């Protein structure tokens, strides 16, 4: 999960960012700041991946503040002034959000940040976990990182994979699949059952709204009996 903070001199703007981040599973907005000095102190003391940064602040501009932050930090600029966009991109910002921005536009910016994060933190092939599934008289080796979601169909499971457009269909129960996933990666909690018919990788969840998960272009319902355990995963 991407560790983020936000700096803006306007409390309503910080509330919008807090609300939007709360709907995206890949970003953990750990703190918000009204004062640049407090934000800078946090950045030097606490590991942080992403900064939502207002440009037009009274004490110091976001452009000036950017010069003082750690060089590895990803930045998404936020401002009401479009004329700052070019300068923001010249500083290699991940994206530039023009206030007031919609949740959909916010999602686009966060998706860019997630892609940057994946490029900087590639999976270690030596540590990659695999699942072995027999289907169609063939033993398939499946990397857990390739699984988009798993769909239950009576006594069968459909394993949707990336980049393949052809899911693997195996005769197996959801309970058995969960056991196999745990055996493949005992120290991980990357998969969660959200419905009697669905298991999803937690890190691939793009948004949650009205008990509907958006993931890889699909909408997956959260079952009532799984709802409490699901939302516990978002708590610190």
C-alpha cells in the first residue's frame, strides 16, 4: 500500500482528499497538514511514498516546498490555478489536479502513482509465490500476482488472470482454494473472500462504493456475511 500525506492550507481541501483516499484501497493517507514546516518534519522522520501538495499556499509555494522534500518522493500537485500546471510537470510530478476535481479524476492520478510505485518496487522473482491447479488434464503453474479474482460457479472455480483473457476453470470449492492460497504464501494476507462466489487480491481493489468493489474493470459485490471482515482490513 502506498503511504501518503497531504499538505494544503485549506481544511476543506484536506477533507476532500481524506474522503477520496478512504475509497481507494491502494493509498493509505496517514496524515494531513496545514503547515509546511510540520509536513516537512514528518517527511524527514517517517517513510512516505506519495505527497498531495497544494501549490498556492501563503507561507511558501508548493514549488518551493518541493525543493526541500526527499528526491524519491512521488508528488501529485493540487491547486485552483491552471497556470501552475506546466511548472508542476517540469518538476516531474506524477500528476496535477486542478481544483475542484472529481473522484474519477482523482482515481486517474492515483493510478499513475500506483504504476510509478510498481516500477520502483518490482516483485522479487525469487520470492514470487505460485499456485498449482489441475484443469483440463493439465497442471497449471499460476503466479499469485497474476490473479485478478476468483469466481465460484457451483462445484467449479473460474480463475481470472492477467494478462490472459482466458480464465482457468477448475473443479474445486472456494474453501479448498483459500487453503491453497494460504499454503502458497503462508505469511501473506493478499487474498480475501468478499462474497460466497468471489475471492479477490486485496492490492488490486481500485475502489469500494455501496458494497461494490471495482477491480480490473469488473464490479464485484460484497456479501453481507463477509462485509465486517472486509472492512476490518482497512483499519490500521
